[in-house]
C-alpha cells in the first residue's frame, strides 16, 4: 500500500512538479500553523503575566485611520485586549511565535518541498529579507482586522476568555493564509534546484587509455632502433 502510494506520488511529481511542490508546501504550512496555534497561547500567557502588557508598542506610523487616529504598521497599544492592544507583551508573543515557526519552515521547505541544492547562506539571506517585508505587510493588515475580531468575540458575542482564545486562533489563521499565499512564489525563486554536473566519463576496461594510444603511435614503437 505504501509502495503503491509512493510510486503514484513520484509519477505525479514528475508529471506536475510545481503542483506537487505546492501540495507539500501547503502540508508543511498547515503543520507550521498548528505549531503556532500551540505556541501562541503559551507565549501570550507568559508575556501577559508581566508588566509588558502596560507598555505601548506603536511603531512606524503610515497615515491616519478613518477616525483621525494615527495608523501604525505595528499597533499594540498598552492594556489587555480588547480594551487595549495587548501592549509590548502581545507584540513579543506574536513575533517570537512567527520567528520560531519560520526558522523551522526554512529548513523544511528547502529540503522537503523544493529539494534545493543552491547556496544555503544566500537562500537564508533572501529568506530573511522576504520574512521582514512580509511581516511588515502582515502587521499592517493585522492592525486593521485585529481589533474588530477581538471586539466581536469577546464583547459583542460575550464569550469572555473563550472569545479571546478564539480571536487568537482566527488572527493567527488569517496571518498564516496570507503568508502561505505570498511565500510560495518567493520560495520558488530563492530555493532553486541547480543542475548537477554530469559525472566525468571513464574509459571502459576494454578500451585503450589515451597514454596507450599515444605510445602506440610514437616513432619508437613503430620503428625500433637497429
């Protein structure tokens, strides 16, 4: 059964390599999402028990919101959710969760999905650049949808602590979907598989070596000295 499934997968991989890569990519991303869903509440609880909740972390203003308030790429106002933005505690919980998941994802995607043989250090450098750019974009989007989601689950629906946990999962899933859609074409570029050099051909046991041919054609071998 396993052998049959493996042979069919290999045939599918040969027939549709990009589709096969995307399937493996999605499976690994689902695994990374599950890891984040496990890590996020733990780190959030650890940082949330500190005074970091009361410290504002609002960075990179990029304009003004419809209500006239400044719009930040990273918007984690002081105070517990939903009244506040979680403060520096929430920011650290989110970013540490993402960083750990992306480090694991780098090695898994490079080895299992794209089977890359390119320079790992160069790939890591480009991966870091892509991670920073995508993180900034995802953070900007999160500043738009995070507050309404927590307000909906905790206050509007009155779910309390259960609503906060559900909002955590929802925001993490949205972030994972965004990252999944953006990272795949980026990975296709940085995780290239370069053609391997063909092995040097060696003379067969029955064929003469170049040295033998040279000696056979030399004057000393055709015209021996008297």
